[in-house]
């Protein structure tokens, strides 16, 4: 199994976006995931960061590290 950081390998941004959207997004949050994943590669490191878990060439899972779980209460983030 390989863990691929989209920050370190931005060529996986489209695959990661599609996978996260398929597994986690609703119709209302599709653009939110795409925006967050695409903008995360610009900062290189830290949070947010997105990972794909691959077995050979097949994606078998994903991990997203974000500061606020897409909630609107940014005042609760410390």
C-alpha cells in the first residue's frame, strides 16, 4: 500500500478530487471539496492536506486533514 500526499504529488489532484467527491461530497459540497483540494497544493505542507491510499494502481481509501471539517463556525478553530 502507498500513501500519496496530493501536496507532494499534485498530478494526483484530479484523481483525489474525484475520489473524495464520490465518497464524501453531497450535491451541495462538490465544489467545496474541489476548491479545498486544489488550493491546498499551493501552500505545500501543513493543513489542509489530502492523501490517497493506493494498492498497486487502485485507490482504496482517502484521508483529508482540514482545520474545521467544513463548518461555518471558524471561531471554534484554535
